[in-house]
C-alpha cells in the first residue's frame, strides 16, 4: 500500500525543479536533502539563500564560462606547441626512446631466461618470436 506524499513535500519538489542546481549540490555532497528541506520549510522560497541556486544564476554561468575558457586556453596551448614542433627532432627522440625500450626489453628477457623453467625450448621460441625493437619507425 503506497503512502500519500505530504503536500509540503510536493511543494518542495516543485521548488527544486525551479532551482536545478540544488540537485547538483546534493550529488556533489555539499548539501543533503533533509537540510535543504528544513531550510526551505523554515525560510520560505523567497529567502536570499536560494538566489544562488536559481536556474541560470550568475554564479553558475560564471563557473561555466571559466571552465570553457580554461578548456579553450588549454587547446590553444596544445595548438601552439604543435606549430613549434620540429618533426625531425621528434623523430630523433622517438628513435632514442625506441632504442632505450629495446635495451630494457633485452635486460628483462635475460632475467626471464635465467629463471628455471620446466621447458627451456619454449622460452627460446618465445624470445625468437619477439622483435628486437618494440617500435618500428621508418623515415619518410
């Protein structure tokens, strides 16, 4: 048997629909429904406390503008870095990194081959199947 919802709870739900940022505050853990309901019940809908939660409030739009500004700023920085990048120097660094990874892989494979295993021919087959360099790059 379902209980009938109290009229004040229905009114509070309508109030929350008018102030959607309240939902975000609760989900973020900054507020809880019980405290918000009690404040709404005691203070009323016209209290200045609720002005920051109204739909399209200045506070919320300021946060949105800051986040979009920081995103566009970050993207412009990435674009500037791409313009300044020297492809030959990048290729040289990638080649050095590939050689370093190959050396590390060789050391690791030496340590793995020293471990006693039941079937030594199987480890030899695995080591011969692996390429000498993990990354293969070709010059254009």
